[in-house]
């Protein structure tokens, strides 16, 4: 159901303001980062060309690959929990009436908490959880037990970000015309069939966006994890974002820039894979139309 | 005609995921709000000078009172609101034009450009802060809410283009063609016809801008060295050797309210923003 669009290269003029703005706040800084990564910067006015030296150093360190593995694993857990959970919640939400406002407002709250406050709130929550679990004899040592720390950070991230997935899915669910449900009811379709053949296809484009957003943000997660347990116990929650954050805090800028460029390339590559994988299923969804329908 | 929910049987069990999720969301906030209404700090020199005698754990409104007595905190609220509004004012017009182009025309390289915009959203902010700082200080923009507003376009413009594009695509193309046949210029068409029709989309895009901008930490920190500090940084500054946790939580609770109000006002647009296309 792709509407026929007229070909008009003058449409570029409409994109120029966005190009200029993003060129200024994104492309130029990005090029500066690439420049820093190829130099050894002592102070901004004094730098020495070192070529790919930092890249070789970072990529040949075992620490990088360990962090990389942990981060990929974390992102995978986040996607596999938050995406299905977000879909389930969106489907089960009321679509009209006073409860819609209640649901939307409550669900928006975690998204509006300043990021530096998230770990503080969760430290309190986890301490209470630890104490109450101890009274019924369950040991939940989220600071010293690596497995428990992982449970804690996943819980925190699910709490923080699932609402975003819910909002995106919910907005596309409300666009399904009543006639679709009517026909399904006449055909005697089960609830699962309605979900599988009407709701899920409708959400596909939005889901791509949800997956991309959750992937890039979970892959670069830093503030929350760092202030909760500083990558510990030992190095069990040392993610790529924390490695980078430590170098930035130490003003070790050239290696940090090198890492930034490497991370950026990884995220773009993985996002490209998601996009191609989901574009294989053609979709008429409005939200993701541009990126899911490839050849018109 | 019956509405769609009449065709779906909703037992309480089918609502279970949403109900459990809201309870789960609610618990940490309960803790936050609970602490914010209690005295959390031992009486110190400051309180004794001011003559209030309180004890830890006492139910109180003092934390909220202290927020409004603290000029750094009240100033930070004004700063936050200013840069978020500025950001929306910059982002929406720019994104609207681009979204219109992507929605209505196909042009050379459009698909790559669309993904290209999203790619810029993927740059790790921690690395981008130094070059952005150097660039902005060369232009003498540091310490102003405008600097943060501009920097946040990095992630808000791509998202807004994507949201607005879907909303514009929901409006029948015949509308544009009729308007242009009637002699509307593209400028007049935007002001008179498109923007009023697109109000829900603009509301939703603004909410997304608000949400990502309000809570951001990395750019907000480096671009406000001495003044113009937003709420996030004002809260950070409250942590010290003896932290008044009650004050921190009260400030956090207050910082959530504007966004909650905003989602309340755009709630119907999130749900009904696409209705136009179903009619056609």
C-alpha cells in the first residue's frame, strides 16, 4: 500500500535546513573525533600524527573484546525482554476511556527521570529488595554476586525503558481500523490469530524503530551502570560504555576518540543488519515505511 | 457501528501485563515520593540558625520548601524549561520540512539520506561532547541554554523527522495537490493547511524532543561550565560530603511533573493521530 510518490529532485531543498543543522552539530564534531583518533593529543593545540596506532592498540587488547562480548550480551538480553514485554503491555492496554490517560502518564514517568537519578533510586530499591528477600531466606547480593548484579541492571533498564517500546507499539495499534477486528470476529479468529495476523504485521515498522533505539542506547549505556556498581563485581559488568567513560573522565582523549569511532562503526553495522533483516518482510506500516519498504 | 474494542473480549486476565507493569513501575516512585516527604538529614548548623528543630524520619514539607528557597535549584528549572522549548522551536520547523520531502517526494538518494539521519543519532554522546564543546566555545555559545538546545538537535532532529514523516504520510496527498491547484504557495500551504492538520504529529514529536532533552546529562554538563545549569546538573551539585537526600528526591519529583503534564495533554494524539488516513 505504498502511495505513488512523485519524483522531484527539488525536494532536496526542503532537506537542506536539516542537513545544515545536523552538519553543524553532528557531522563536523564527528569528523573532529576521527581527527583526534588519528593523533596523539596532548593539549588541543599540540598533537602528533600517529595514524592507526590507537586503533591497533584498542582492537588488540583483550579487555576490548571482553567488554564487547558483555555489551552485546547485555543488549541481546535487553532486546529479548523489553521488545516482547513492550508488545504484550501495548496489546493489553485499554484503547479508549479514562484509563488510557492513567496508563500513558504512569508509563511516561520513568522516561522523565533525570538519568543521573536512576541509579540513585535503584540503589534504594535494590537495598530494600535485598533486605526483604533476606527475611524469607533468599540471598540477593546485588553488589558482590555477578549474576545478581546482572539481574539488577536488567531490572533497572526494563523499568527505565520498556515504556518507550510500549508507546511506539501502542500508537501503531490504535491505527488499526475497527473493520479489521470486525472481520476477524465474523471469521471466528482466536485472540492469538488477531495478534499474529492483524496486530503484529501492523507493528512491524514501529518495532524496527523500537529495536534500533533500544539497541543503540543499551549498547552505549554508561551513567546508570557506572553509578550503580561501577562495572563490578570485579569486571563482570564492565561494558564498552564504561571503558569509554573512564577514558573520557581521565582526559585521555585520543584513545577515547578511537573507541568512539570504533563503537560508532559497530552500532551502524548492527543497525544496518536489523534494518535489512526487517526490510525483507515488506510492510505497509506508516511508521517504518521509509526504512522497511526498500524498492517502492 | 461498534468500536473495535467491542470485538475483542477483554477479561481482566488479558489486561494483566499492563497492570503488573504499572505496579512494577510504581514501586520505585513510591520510595522516591516517600523519602521526599521526610527529613533525611540530622539537624546541622544551618537548621539550628533558622530555628527549625527536626529529627530524621519526621514527616515534612520542608524538602519542597528548601527547593524553592534554593536559588540555584529554581534557576535550574527555568534553564531546563528554556533550553527544552528552544530545542523544540529549532527542531520542529527543520524536521517538518525534511519530513515533508521524505513523505511526498522521491528524490536521488532519499532512502540513504533517511538512514543517514538516523545514523547520526547513533554517535556515542560521551565522545561527541569534546568536539561540540570546542566548536561551541569558538562561537562563544557556552553557558547559554541555547548551546544545549542546539546540541540536542543531534538526536532530536532525526527522531522528529521520522515521527513527522509518518504523520504526514497519513494525510492524503490529494490535499496538497488541490491546494497547489488553488494557487497556494508551498509556504502558505504549510501555514494554512498542513500545520493545523498536523497538530497531533507536532505534539507527539515535541513530546519526544522534550523527553530526550529534559533528562540528558552529557552535553548538559559540558556546555554549562559556570552558569545556565539545567536540572540534571543542579541535582548532581547537591551531592556532597553530607547529602540532603530529602532535598534531592524532592527536586527529582518536581522535575518529573512538567513531562507528566505534557504527556497528559498529548495522550489523545498518541492514540488518535493517524485517524485521517483511515477515513480516506
